[in-house]
């Protein structure tokens, strides 16, 4: 058995989330977390603006709204934001321990700095919540400004780490963390997110203003028009969105421009929802000074959630097949290890037993299940979401073998297969056995010619990702069409 540390790979225990795809578990959670965190940041900025309006005597109802709003901010976003934040750590260490380990390793102090900012945000927020009544106006404003700067600062720091995953830039060669931090997508995504924070906070204000019986209709209209002004930077969103698209790697851009149906769809949802919200804010609320009722405001907020969800899905999705571009594939295998793993096997260094090994009729199926767990399980389930039995169950055995051997060419957002021909055959048998609804007996496939053919296909595919030129193809009589599914 190869020592996993010496081979450059450390195995972590991998949890199984049943029919829910792992990427979706973390993505789904991430969407809520990001939305709540952005609300908390934008909310602080909006309340600082309201406090200023109150102090200047420009808006008599500003104080009432400020206190009511801050209660929601603290109760909803602090509590749920913190809970989902902890849940993010909890799931990421189970789903992608290699990636999160690398991120903590590279950005240790940046992350620590982010936590300090977050800590200041929380302390300032609670202090305001608890003592606002007995403070002077100037101190209130100071607290809210500190809160906003700290909140935005935490976004600044985390944004560097997240954007580095997609565009690590010159860090890859130099190892200089500032080159990684201020990477190509850092600024567009920071500006984009800042505006998202302001818009979400503004739409929440429009909802809350409608729940306050003490306000007159005139008060509400004025407050909502004020809020509309605060949200006006939304007109710049397309600019930063396009900048972000322009700065991302070419192949990633191709996914959202039609290359991947799901990603293109999600991007269109994000763009469409944002255009609707932007149009309403600019034309309806700002130009025509319209009033919006609670139902419309809630609808706009739901649209904003849809836009955030679509945006986050795209941001996570376009990174495939990497979690850290060019450094780690989504299944936590480093690209330079692929050739080596094709020799020694991807399951060799995995010391963790299969949960249901006893239910499998032969060791080859167990090998296949382990191979699935190590290489495919981050993005696929067996029978559930993006399930392999659905995707390849209808293919012939040889189609299955070839398309998995040439995984990166089957779909460019998958990493190359990184195991031995025996592991690949085990995986194919495992999927067939699962497709056949797990019968109690299953013959082992031990045909040397099959293994030799798989090896030839693996060689044809090469060990690089689909972004690198494909190795020259020998004339081969075995180009099997995948057919329809
Ligand atoms: C980075 C994430 C990722 C990894 C890792 C990954 N896949 Fe995929 N795979 C996808 C996505 C996304 C699709 C597209 C699904 C669709 O078209 O609906 C896909 C599609 C497929 C398809 C269908 C291809 C077609 O042409 O219809 C097969 C077969 C497949 N994957 C097998 C595997 C196997 C086997 C592994 C592990 C050795 C694996 N994948 C690893 C993300 C991944």
C-alpha cells in the first residue's frame, strides 16, 4: 500500500449525503449564507444613511424605521447568518476537505483578518441594538459607520479568497498571496457584491416599512423613495457583471455563453431578475416616485434572492473542473497527480471503509464504489441528483468504458479520469450493477483485452484537462458514439 502522504495525497473520510449531490448541499447552503451576509452588510450601510438623514432633519420617520430595521437585522441576519456560516465550514470539511484545507493554508492570516472584521461587525451591531436608546446621535452614527465598514471589510477579505479560486493568476507561479488575493476577478466581484448588498438591504427596507402601522402613507412613500436612491448603484451592475465575465478564463466564460445549458440558464435567471429589479427601482421608485406595497416589495426581494442564487450558482459552476483553478480538481485531486494515480490507483491510499461493502456481491464492485467515491461523488450521486445510473445507464458497456476513460473530453467540465484501468472497470461494473437494481450475484469482469482497451483509451485521452490541447489521436476503430440518453 502506498503511503498517501508520500504520494502527495492525503485521504480524508468522505461523508455521503444520500440522493443530494454534494456540490448542491454546499451550494444550496452557500446561497442562503451569502444572501443573509449581504443583507447584513447592506443593512448597516442603509441604517447609517438613515441615521444621517435623521440627524440632518431631512427625514422625520428615519429614526423609527432605523430601530425597527435594526431589530430584524440583528435577529434575522446575525443569528441565521452565523448558523449558516458555521454550517458552511461543517459541510465544506466533509465535502471538499482538500480544497478548504488548501484555502486555509494559503490564506491563513487573510482569513484571520476577515474574522476580526466580522467580530467588529457583530460587536458594533449588538452594541447598537442594545444601547442605541441611551446613546447620542453622533455615537449612533459612529457605531453604524463602524458596523458598515467592518461588514464591508469582511466582504473585501473573503472576496479575495473566493475570487482567487476562479482566477488564482500569478499566485500559481509566484506563491505570492497578494498576487492571488488581488486577482483578475477581485475588483469586479467586490463592486458587484457591494451593490448586491445595497439592493438587498433596500428591498428589505421596503418590506419592513410596510409592516410598520405607526407610519402614514406619506411617510412610507418618502422613505421608499429615499431607499430607492440608496439602491440606484444597481445601474452599474451590468458594467461589473460584464467586467467579471471578461476577466474570467475563456473556457469558464464559454459555459455561461451556451456551453452548459444549466449554467447558461442560471446566468439568464440572474440577469433577467436583476434587470427586472433594476428597472423597477430606476423607473418606478426613483423616476416616478411610486409607492410599493408589502406584497410587491416581498416579490422584488424574492426576485433578488433568485438573482443571487443564480449568480452564486454560476460563480461556483464556472470553476469546474477545478475548485482552485489549475491547482486542485473538484474531486480534490491535484492535476499533476493524475498520471501517477493512473499507475498506483486512486483508491490505494484510501484507508476508509465503504459503508455498505457487505451488500456488494464481489470485490470488484467494492473497488468501483471506492473509485466513485474518490473521483465522482463531489459532482454526482449514483441514483439521485446528477445520478450516474441516469446519465450512463443506457449506454453499452464499451460506451461507458470509453466515455469515462475520456472523461475530460466527454464533458469539458469534468476532470480527467485519475485511476487504473482496473478501477475504471470496477466503476463501470458498479454502475451497471446499480442500474440493474443491485442483484445479489454479479460476475466479475476479468478480461485482459478489456483492460488493455481501457488503457489505450486513457492514453488517447491524455492526463491534462480539456483546456489543454488534446493529445494527437492515433487512428482508432473504437470511436463509439454516445448515442441518445
Ligand atoms: C467537477 C464535477 C464533476 C466530476 C468530478 C465528475 N463529473 Fe461527470 N458530469 C458533471 C456534470 C456537471 C455533468 C453534466 C450533467 C448533465 O449533462 O446533465 C456530468 C456528466 C457526466 C456524464 C454524462 C455525459 C454525457 O455526455 O451525457 C457521465 C457519464 C459522467 N458525468 C461520468 C462521471 C464519472 C464516471 C465521474 C468520475 C470518474 C465524473 N463524471 C466526475 C460533473 C462532474
